[in-house]
C-alpha cells in the first residue's frame, strides 16, 4: 500500500469503512471463485435414499458452506458447495478422491 493510499484511507471515517465492508459482505456473489468443498477431505456426500434432509451438512467439520447454482452463461456442471475461507480445508489428491467416489459423482 502506498503512502497516498494510507492517507486516503485515514481520511475516511471508520464507520464508513465498516459500512462498506458490511455492504460487500451482504451482496450476492457474481461468480464462484473459491475452492469447492468437494475437493476437501472433510466433505461428505449424502448416501441415503432420495433427497438429503434439510439439515444435512456436507461438511464433517460442521461449517456452513454456501451452495453455488450455475448462472445462465456457465456450464451446467458448475455447481456445488464452497466456502470463501475455511481454516479446516484439507485438499484431497484428485486421484484418491475420484477412486473413492462412485462413478456418477465425478465431475
């Protein structure tokens, strides 16, 4: 950060900066750029019959992931759970993850 940028930020009241952070946090995302939860070792699939129950959580660490639904211009396969920041993320090697999943779960 340059000295000019620091001076500019210092001139803005803290209440306005906090309000801007809240606005940014509350606006819906325009694209999904975060890691997918199904690439994490703590991700679990629903293996029961039918649809998963409303309280089903795919994170074994009990985080509350967001669900991304593809936009009209995105590929239909672009969907799933994600978290912008996850302190428990544990990547799974692609080959290990795919060999452990049934064939219809592979993207």
